[in-house]
C-alpha cells in the first residue's frame, strides 16, 4: 500500500477530527515532535489525543477521571517518546573508523577466519571494506592462530551497513571489530 503525502495543514485538520468541536489546548513535545490535544468531552470528562511524528492516527485517545490523571498520562507518553528517540540515536552510532580491522570467524567442521579493513565511511550507517591477508602460525597439524596484515589487501572494495561495530558479510557470517589478539583457525584437507 503506497503512502500518500499530505501537507501539515491537512494533517492538522485530520488530527482535529478526533477533538471535534470542543475547545482544546495543545501541548507539543519539542524533542520528538509529538503533539497532545487536551479537551473536555461532551460529558465534561478530561480527554487527551496524542500523536507522534506525522501520524494521522493517535497513539493515545481516551477520557480520564480527572485532569491530574490526564496530565500524568500525557507526560508518560512524552517520556516514552524521549526514551525511543534516545534508543534510536544510540543504535545509529557507528563505532568504526577508516583503518579499523574486522574479523569474521565461521565454518562447519573447520573454523575459517577472514579479516577486513575499513577503507571508507559512507553516510551515517555504511562502510566500504576490503578483505586483507592474514599471517598463519600453525600450532598443530591443520590448525593454529591467524593475525591480520594491515593494508595487505586481497579483495575488492565492498559496501556494508554497520551495526555499531560489526557488519553482516553474508547469511552465515558477521565481521566484528578486531581486538588485535590471534584468532584460532582450523583447516580440513
């Protein structure tokens, strides 16, 4: 279903249909852009209609026993919008920089270790990486520890979306920021 773009005045008119012909006051939460319309019903009960973002359907639409309960409910909604905004902002923090090395350890019956280096930051949520070579120190037959060789590229540049300090390489592996310690690997003939 396609969304239809509507103007601010049309949105306000749609929202006011919930209030009806009653006199109302309007409270705005600046951090989230949420709007609360406070009014009294025909039976003189305190009512509130709260909208967030550019929604035309309310997040809260109800009558209350008294004005204190109404004020507390609206304040609680505004606090919830604050916590949502803080959570979203924390999720968008990219903790990767150019030159950072990522490690991916994956496999079935063997442990493969791949290293990647961030070569470019793209927008707020993406990075461009290239696969880099690793030095292998065999501790036993067909197993040992691998260390990344910074700036020793062996793959093409690829763009990935970032989730804080990791990227999803494919359906079976993710690459995380490398802590600099040797990573165990195993091989199968």
